[in-house]
DNA sequence: TTTCATTGCGTCATGATGACACAATGTAAA
DNA sequence: TTTACATTGTGTCATCATGACGCAATGAAA
């Protein structure tokens, strides 16, 4: 049994290799088909889904632990990553939940099992370019796929709460973090950028006013090309002027939205 | 020796009563004499100062642990508290630092001493009404006093980094959190409110434009009284219209500052 | 009584914003 | 081939928000 070996290995290694009581969970956002997406793992025994997560090496910086999870799950090695909240309710991860799973795995439940202790988890959100990611399930899961942010299935434990907090953070930080840059491909159209803003802000924006304001920041380069193969008029492609973009982000893009 | 008893008690109790590897540190802000202030503890052996902190009970929510620290140090039992960042560098709290201190305390350094493990700390910032606080030093310290935010002394470990991050967070959240309400007394003047904004934003604001904009939000009640005993013209007193204030804060006060 | 820093209230030019019009483009239907 | 139509590029206009600044009233100190 492949899965059982993985679990046994984790249980054996965990007690000595990882910090006790602490974990990281990652909310990985992407943007595709004009929709904000999130990557979720199918739980091996349940109908529910889960955020990818992991533990922290005894000598590992916590950000490095999150990066490691991200790299293992996406194959990418440069990822925009932000810590956003710690979830530390003592009953967020009930013992029973894990005991049930381990029994189904055929694992002996010994007293003081490392993984059955209380865990405080540090939430990270990651922004990735959708087309560059090939989701890789972890050793305990078979399925790891993108979900439309508006159609997320039932999640295990408090993962729904973690996801919601990540979304709220994304919204608050939209004008202070390079969110557009990290979610969109190198070249993108104005309607795509607008849709990204509309999705994150959950608000319709006027097409013409949006363009005027964004262009006013002078953070975009309009390319010679237009986007081909679309129905209707082919829109111009843009790229970020990284230097000006970063300067503007640090000041905070001054929005009234 | 009072201190040594406290330390021994902590060391004995710690291993079983607290979550391993995790602590909380609190940046307590106040506002007085038109200056932003922060409460700091004098380290018992060093010339440096420290943020008040504590550990998390094995069945205690992490926010409750921060509240407990806050209540013990300030005597207040209703405090505005926000988690803002986790500091998880494996060398943020070097073993040597604590070993030196414990030796000076005359404590035997045994192998695997609970407090000498690596600690990840969760940073909280608190906003308190200056006049209501009577700072209470912890059992290891003699001095716990307010420092002007511009005149903070040398801090131990990475506490300067924690303080700076708290300040940066305060700045980012000024328009989305009830920061004015929690730092100012019930009744305050317009120049006081302005000075608070100027201090947090680290920017001079035009007196007349500030007043126009703040009043425009309709979140303030102008009282009949004026502030007495001040040199020069006595300014009006204001209080927050809590209902409107909270609504406005949730939307985010729309500032161009 | 005078001085002067401070407060309360206001003006004005400029720029930003929201609402909307119209022509150009490119695919799909007629 | 022509027509219909959704979509994009560009511009207008009234209104509102903002930054810069003027001036009189107040009240403690000189």
C-alpha cells in the first residue's frame, strides 16, 4: 500500500524532524478563463477537499516550509508567497478527525501519537501563473485540481475559514501587493486585468473608467500585438512596466474602489 | 530571590502547560502628548528592552494567550488586539542568549531545557487608551514604561523587527481598522485626531483639509464642550459616532493619503 | 491692552471620478 | 457576400474631491 507507507514514514519522521504543534497551509490562487481559481486536494477517505499543507523542519524558516510545500505541489520554484493569518483555535483540528482517518489507513493508534497533538497552522497565500502550473498531488491524495473560487466544494476542518480569510486579505492588499502581476501571464489584455480586479473586489467596474485609471498609473506597456483568436474585436496586449509597477505598489495604488 | 523563583516556576510549569515552540509577543500602542507610544519591559540582565510576551496554554486559543498577556501587563480587560505577523526564523532567538541569562540567574542548564528550544512567535498589536493603563511589569522585570515611538531604545533579539512590522501594519490598516477610536480617549479634539493620523502616516497633513475630509465621513459627533486649560483658543471636543464609524471602517475610509 | 499661536470656517483652481456616446473591429449568422 | 452583434478603443461632460491658501475669532501670556 503506497499510501500507508507514506503515512508511516511521516509518522516516524515527524516527531524528530518537524517542529511540534505547528503547520503551514497554502491557498494557491490562479487566474484562468476570466475566473479566480484555487488549488485543492481531494481527501483520501472523505468527500471533502483540503488545502495543501505541511510541517516545518526543526531548523527550517517558516517561509521556507511554505515554499517547499508550494514547490512540491506546483513544480514552480519562484512563487509569490505571503503569510496572512495564524489559525490557533485549540479545537480547529479535532483528534477524532485524524483518528478516524488513521484507522481507515490501518494504522495503530498509539498514545501521544505525534500527529494527533493540537496544531496551530500558519496560513499562506500564493499567486501563480495558471498556465505554468502542473498540479502534483501529495503522497496521500490522488487528485489535486483547480476550482473556480465561486464553486469551491466542501472543505475539511477549518479550511473554508482559511480560504475565506485568504480571499479577504487578497482584497485588502490588492492595491499594495503585486497581485495582478503574479496572477496574469506576461502578456494580457485590458479586459482580463479588469476581470481580475472585478473578481477580487466582487464588484462590477466601468470598462472605460477602469482603463483610464489603470493607464493613469503608467505601470503598463501597451504592446504592438493584439490578442488573436478571440471572437469579436481583438484587444491590445499589455505587459507590466516592472520598475514603475513596483514603485507604484509600494506607494499603494490610490483607488477609490 | 523573587526572580529566580519565578524563573524556576516557569521552567517547571512550561514543559507541560504550554505549547512547545510557540510564543506570543505584544506591541502595545498608546497615544499621549500628541505622540504615539509603545510599552516596553526592561530586560533583567541587559541594557536592552523587550516587548511583553508569553506562552500559549496547551488548550488555550492563541488570541486568548495574547489577551492574557495584555490583561496581566495593563490591567485592562477590554483591549483591541490584532494578530499581525509570525516571526519564524530558526535563529531569531539564539540558544546562547537565553543560556547567558539563565546562568546569571543561577539556574542549572540541563539538556533539552524547555525554554531553550526554537520558538516561533506570533506578533500581536494592541491599541489602548493611554490614561486607562497602569503598566504592570512581569515577574522577571522591574520596569515597564511607555516609550515615544520615535525614541525607542535598543531592543533584544528581533523585537525591533517585530515593532517595525507592527508599525507598518498600523499604517496599512489605518483606514480599515478602528485605530483612532481605540487609541484616543472618549472625547478628543480635531488637532489630536489629526496628530494621530500624522504620526502613524509619518506625514504632515493640512489642518483644514483634514477636518473637511474627516467630517465628511460623518463619523464624528461634535460635542457642546470645548477643551479647557489649553493655551490659545480652546478647541471643540468630538466623540466617535460608533455606529457610523464601524460602517465606514468596514467599507474602508476612502483616503488618498 | 497687546501679542500671537491656535482654531473655526471659507474660497478657488485643478484634478479625479462616474456616467455615457460613438465609431471601429472581427466573428458568426443570414 | 452581406448583415448582425458583441466587444474594444477613444472621447465628452457634469460633478465631486482635493490641495493650497485667506481671514477672522479665541484665549493665554507678555
